[in-house]
């Protein structure tokens, strides 16, 4: 797979979101199946794996996904980039307390879970409005200097929030919601990140599976499946958003690719600093998504897709600015 840069960190141009092996998409696969899926992704050429300290069903526990990923990548740890996220919950931080000690407590737990002595990319999962962002950026600078992390990032933030943090300690990557159906980041995040040499790591780049064409009004989201909360996946919006699938189907037929691969190829063509991390718990889907790296759009094809998308209204909107205090779903810490 081709490589891209998240500031100074080199990764495969498509990464792998690992959350689904622990929660978020209904019943989880066995550990053996999950480990094999992660290892198959590495064999395909993926060098970028994303997790978080909070990923794990109640039947498991927080940290379950980190432990799973750590076990899966142990034999090739030095060949990949591991990204994880920490979350300072409301009430966890008190003004005047030692922020460095609080963050290192989270970091040490993640390193233990992942069986590693360094985290390549360490994200703040959501901004906590009670925590001074500039002080947090100072803590990240210290952790980088001490060699515990190689770079740091933010998730679901505006360009203004990113700027405040970046001016204190350079940010390696921003993990925001971005897809053909959620394009707010084109307004502020991508322009700023291109200017400042910051990578953008889109999560849910296939719009929670909708852009694959496999989600229909008959699809049942069971158990802890977070797609129950996604506004674009209400029955009425699934119907209203069909024109987007029509565009994808046209180009996937022309290119001998799948809808999901076209949606990822569009993103890679549009922004040289975009590194999407599609998430799936299905081995076949994972390899299909990574296979988007072999699909190249010509400028003519890309412009035709852009022109068609610009004529379509997307129904159901989430946006890319969230915080610990203002979350997409109060029931679940969104990835």
C-alpha cells in the first residue's frame, strides 16, 4: 500500500479502525477471529491501527480493544503505527490538580494493554471543556520529549480548537467524522491542516456502512450497535439518501470496484493528507476496504463525482464538533 504522512509519522494510506471487535456493532466475533482479521490487514499492507482505552462492551471492560489489538500485533509491533485515545471524563479533572499525572495514568494503562512502551499517536478522544487545552498541549509536549508518545492528536474538533492546541504543541493528526455524507471538515479542518502539515484521519468514512449499499431500511441494528443513533440511518433518511448510492453504483460499475472502495478512493484523491480508518468486524469487508488503495480515479472521474455530489442534499447531519459535555449520543462515547 502507498504511504502517507501524519506530520512526521508515516502510515499506510488506509488504516484500520478496530473498535468493532469489542463493541459498537452488535455481537462481537471471537478473539481468534478478531486477531486473524487484524493480522490479515497487516499482511495486506496496512500499517496503521486505531483503538481507544474506552472500547469495550460491559460484558468485557474498558481497555478490552487495546488488549486485543496489542495481542494481535505483538509479532510485528515494530512495523506498524499504533494509535489510541484517552478520555478525561467530566468530574475527573479538578482545577489545580496535576494534569501531567492524570494523563500519564491513562497513558500507562494503554501502554500496558497494548504491550508496548511507546504510543505512536495519542489522541484526546473528546475535548473536556473543564480542562485547559493549552495546559494539556504542554503535557503532550513533555510526553513527546520523554519518548512515551511520538505524536498527538485531537478528535471531533473545530479548526479554532485545533489552532489553540497546535500553537502550543504541534499536532500530528485530527480524527474527525468525514465522508461523502459528512463534509463539514472540508470547510475548516482540511484547509487548516493542509496549511499546517497536519494529517486528517476520517472515521466512519463509509458513513457507518451506508455508502457500501449494504444498509437498507430492513437492516436491524441490534444490541449495542451504535448505528441506531446515526441520523442518516433512520428509515426515512436511508430512503432519502439513495441518490448518493446511485452515484457510487455508476462509478463502481465503471471501475470494477465496490461502492465502499469508490467512496474511499474519492477521499484519497481529494486530500493528500487524508488517511481514512474504516472500521469493520468482518474479515471480508476489512480487506475490501483496504483494497480501495488499488482503485485510482482520474481527475475527470473525480470531478464528475464532485459535481454530482454537489447537486444532492444529504439528509441527517451529525457534524464534527463534539466535546465531553456535548456529545452526539449521551449513551455512548462516540468514536
